[in-house]
C-alpha cells in the first residue's frame, strides 16, 4: 500500500465536525486504490490562535507547504472577529491563513464543479423543468490569484506614502471607516492569465465542453484585457474548443437557468467568489459546494470546500458535510485514487437519491425522519463506500 501524507486543517466553526467524517471517508475510499492516507495536523484559524497565539502558526505554514497537499476545513468565525479581530485585525484568518496559502503555493486554478442530475432536480433551488434530462455540468474554474483580492497587498509597498494618502490606498488592517476615500487595486498579469486560459481550454477539451468566459469588459480595463487574451488563445491554440463571452451581470441571471451555463466557466477571482456561491445555492445549497485550488505548474493543492465554516451551527451536529465529503473526492482524484474518488461521489449521489437530507437541502415534502445531522448523514455516506 502506498502512503500519502496530507496536511490537515480541521478549521473553525462547524469545520471540525464535518472534517472528522470527511477524513475518515477519504481514508476508507483511498484503500480502493491501495493508498493509505496519513494526516498531519497543521492548525490554522481562530482555534490555532487560542492554542498558539497565531491564526497561522509558522510551523503549520511551513509543514503544510512542505507536504504540498492540504485538506482544509475552513477558517473564520464572527464571534472571534468581533473580539480579538477588532484588537488584532491582522489575525483575521481568512486573509492571514487562507489567502496567504493560496498565494504562497501559487494556487491559480480553483475548481468548483456544480453537477445537476435529473433524478435530483427537486433538490435544486431552480425550477426542476430548467434541468434537461441529460443533466447539466457547470465546471467553474475561478482564477484564484491577483485581481482585487491581492492588488493592494501586492503593490502597496511600491507606492509612496503621499500617493497612498492622496488616493486612499491602505492595507486592509488599517481601514478605520473614517477615511474620505479608500481605493482597492486590482490587476491581472498577462503571463498568469495566459497560463490560466491554457489550463482551462485544455480541461474543456478533455471534457468535450465549451469555455464560457465571464468578464466585465464593457466597463473595466482589466476585463477588456482578459477578453482579448481569451479570444487570442482560443483562436490560435484551441480552435476546436467553442468559446463564448458572458458579462458577469447577465451570467448571474443565468444561474436560474443552469443549462445555459453548461460548460467550463472561467471567471476572475472576485466574480468567481460571488458566482460560485450562487451556483451552489441554485444547485441545492452552499453546503454541497466542493472546491479545490491547484498550482498547475507544481501540482501543489489545497482542498478547501467553498462552503465556509457555518459558525452559527457549530457544535450542534447540523452542518451539511456533503461539500467537505465531495471535496475529499476531489483530493483523492488528485492523488491518483480515482476509484476511491468515484466511490465517494456515487455514495453521495445514492444517499441523496434514497431521500436522505440535511436541513439546508430539505423541502416541505420531506418527512422529518429523513432529515439528518452532520454525523448521521456522514455515516450514511460512509456505509455506501
Ligand atoms: C471562498 C471564500 C474565501 C474567498 C474567503 C473565506 C476568504 O469565500 O473560498 O469562496 O473569498 O475566496
Ligand atoms: Mg466565497
């Protein structure tokens, strides 16, 4: 049996409750490919702060980067934000841990697939008749670096104090709310955008799907740039892959008719953050979103589920674990455990087809005994593997 070490961040809020099952499920499923998964804990988030005085302890960061594959349970919660976060804003773990790792590991590609099955059409928040018999595949690939997320952070040191003051450019932790103006810098580098589009077109080609590129090129310069690069790379290098462009505002409206977004959907960091939550909710619930972040050059990867930490449900055994569990399947596929990955995806699908629900997925027609908590839902899925 091959051993595979994975850095584990159990996380904040409901993260640990969901991750304990997702970890077990991944271990069991990986055995189908003769792989033994061994977790090494690398604590991050507010839980790490309470233990080590830092939401990103240096030892955790070093170890996680060295291991190169991270299973990440989500960080952040409002209670700590309101207390320690006010006194020490630099400790807020979303920026300190999550964004730092994405940047340090060069995690450019953020895969967030939303797959609609006709048999589960009633789970979707959109009208069932909008889902065709053959189902819908939306392969969201969010551009996870640069953009408005990293613009100010990356360039503030290169701008003199006088210009920063005049234009309202400041670090996030220094914002008081009393400023006359605050400016956010946003950028895309040609080299990064080209790399991103080559990866997305290649992925679309292997799946036999079109590329749908989201932008705001009618207003913003960086998206004019984005669209021109997409068009050039498409025409010159991937003439066999259909490419369409969609403005972000109209793309948002298309979330209600999922079949119109059937394909590989590429979008900037900020647009992808917003649209992927909407896409997950349209599919059923944010609790079923799975998510992986990959460096296409080194293969470094973080499996992070976009579902957040559901802090309001923490400790109550109520959070939907499916997003974390499907993220474990993505992780297995990445480490070569393809049978295990398929087994997890099937187990989730079968469990839902059998009628089991978590609260966020339940409708008025579901009988109360079919509505399960985190541990019961996880156990149902585990038993099908
Ligand atoms: C996501 C999350 C993160 C993001 C937050 C927690 C920083 O919303 O992965 O979608 O905005 O990227
Ligand atoms: Mg998000």
